C-alpha cells in the first residue's frame, strides 16, 4: 500500500478516535460532569477497524493487538446503551465477523508470519516490548470500564478509565517518538488534555 494512502487510513482512524473524545468532552463541558454518549462507542468501532488495517501494513503488532482487545467491549457498551439492538441484524453480523476474519487472515496468510511481528528489524526489541505494554495498558482501561459498567448495569467512563488512559497515552507517546510515527504522536498528544479534563470533572464532583 502506498505511503500516502496508509497514512490517510491511519489519520482517519485517529481522527475518529479524536472526534469521539471531542464529542464526549463537549457534552461533558455542557453538563459539567463526565458523560458517556453513544457516539463515543460508534466512532470507536469504526476507527478500530481502520487502525487494524493501518497496523497491519505498518507491520506493527502492538497497534493491532490494542484494537482486537477492545473491539467487543465497544459492542458491549452499545448493548448497555440499547443502541446495538437497533442496528440492522445483517450489519451487526458483519461487525461481529470483522475481527474473526482479520485474525484468521493473519494466521493463515502465506505472506504473513507471526514471528515477523516480533522480529521486525525496524523496531528494537525493547521498543516493541514498550509498545505492547503501552497498548495493553491503554486497552485494559476498557476492560476496567467494561467491568465497572457491568456492575453498574450502565455504560459509564469512571475515574480509573481516565487514569489508565493518561498512563497508557504517555507510554505510547514515548514509543511513537522513537518510531517516528506522526499518527500516534498527533492522537495521543491531543487525547491527554481531554483525559486530564475528565479526571478534573470526576474528582471535583467527588
């Protein structure tokens, strides 16, 4: 895939991730508290698919891992908000099939080898470990959010979610600087400000 097209996909994905945060932030500012709009999860799903494609063509396993870990959590939050049920059945089937198809393709394709992702000559081993650790922390925020929401029986973004977001984003920024990845640098620099703002909203109310 040509460089400009690849970066276009990456920036589009990050634009959607940023847009979900902007919508969440603006609605939170309006209500003077941290809120969780449905569009946050809709944009998350679309962007996740695009970023998986970007990570694949960048030979960047850490990016793909992060998306696959959170994909179904996005869907579960839409279920909790009663939005998922309103989507056409065939569209839901396609959405559910995408990560399965992607995983099967990665495993069975003759042009892909799993060790390649861990032995990328362009990424030092320590940096790859940092990238994977950062993505795991960044993805675990959604596991925490999901468990918290299941207990509350409603989709919500608690304080722990924003704290983990901040830690993960800082680590990913370090990774992105060494990787010279403008997509990740842009996205996580912007996101940090909103993470801190939500932390302020929640702690101020408590």
